[in-house]
C-alpha cells in the first residue's frame, strides 16, 4: 500500500502541480532518499549509499558527493517534499513499469527528483549501477544551475565589467570578490573570510594546436602562469599543482565550444598551503584563443565541497561576449588529431 500511495502521489504531481510552487528547502548538497526502512538497511540502501554518497573527486579529505537523508515512505510528507534533491524508490511486484525517471520541480522550485522503480532487488541494484552516472550528473547539474541563477540575480558588477573589458567575456560572481592581481593577460579575484578563501583566475592562451587540450599541457601552463602571478605568503613561495594525486581530466562542450576540465589539488611551493581547484579551458575559435578560468578554495580544517561548487558555478557561467549577446549556442567544434 505504501508503494501504491507514493506512486499515485508522484503521478498526480505530474498532472496538477503546474501552478506556483513553493521554494526548495534544505542545504546545498543534501538529498532525501525515500525508501522503506528494511531496504535502506539492506542491499538496495547500500547500493544507493555507495553511489550517491561516494566521495567527491579531487578533495583533500573525504566528503560525499551528496549528504543523504533517509526518509521512509510514510514520513515523506510536506516537510520533505520541498527538499532540493529527492530520490523516491519503489520496489516490489506491484511495480508495473521498471526504470529510472527524472522530473524537475515536482513539488517545489527549482527541485530535482528521480524515481527508481524495480520489481526485484536484483533489478533495482542493476538500475542504480547502470544509471549511476546519469543520476549523479542530473543532480550535480541542478545544484550548479541553482547557484548560477542566484549569481545572475545578485553578482559583483565590478568583476563582470572588468572581465568584459579585459577578456571580452561575461562571468557572474557572487558579491564580495575583490581584485587581488591584474596583469596584461591575467586576473585574480578573491573572497576572504576569517575561515576560508575562494579565488578565481582568468587568463588566455593563443590557440596553436589541439595539444593545448591535454592534461600535461594545461597543468604545465597552469604552473607557469601561477608561478609568475600568484605569490605565496613567504618569500619565494608560489601556487602550484599537487601531483601526488593525479588531476582528473575531461573533454566536453561548453556553450557549444570545445572545452576541457581539470580537477585537482593545488599546493604552495616553499610553504604549506593547499586545497582543491577546478579549471575550465574553452576554445574561442573566432579569436583563435583559449580562455582559462579557474576556481580554488583554501579552507583549512573546513569541509570544502560546497565552497568549491560555488566557484565552479561561477567559472561555468563564463560566456564569450558575442554568445552572451546573442544567447545562442555555437555549432560543436570538431578537433583533429
């Protein structure tokens, strides 16, 4: 009966929840898992914990991708229906259509909801394993878009104007970022509190060949640029890349442009500071250049996942001015060998 009632509730929301919805609740990175207690404490629950609660890549200490909050079906009422990220499970012979179903704004706005329906435990486990990457990407995208929507509404206009003037790009950063270093082809903005520092670097490279979009070259160039521009707190110290943990590299498209992402850890040569960073390198084919934007976090003794996601959302808001004006996506750029 529980499965039936939840299924009907979810189905009705598809039909009737088209009016004004409540705003989401909960903290960034939180996710409610709606699952029967006996399943949460057995294999299906473990499969979800291992997938959605696995460690976030490229952080100096273990932090889960999402903080999971388990709720049994009979407790899934209005208080929890406005949570930003929700996974609803249905498992048993009463399930008619198995699968993984995605829905935006089921009970609140902007909300991300996934329903996993399976007729057996084995089928449930297989659905989670098969769709794990897609599910995680869906929720991470929702988290990023919420931050970006917030920064578009309230952002630092000085940063926006300077980036347009210097690099002909737009980027929305939260208020409070201050200019730390400005050089001919390099900008460093930072936001400081007594406990943390968040920073954003932007610089450009002349596009000469596809080899720019390789991890070795991007790390080499990163170290060169930061050694010249980002001095540490002691004489002779400077920011660099921590290579004891291999950076994570990914090729993708951003705004329809060929791009690469690098995630890893930074350190300070001749000093002891360090933390996580994320970099995006994007090809501006019209101007034969590559724009590199990077966000980093220094937060000793603090969890860093959410702080890094904030600067990540900022650098991913980057658009070349002609694209921002026209609000259109360029054709995908194919790179040769």
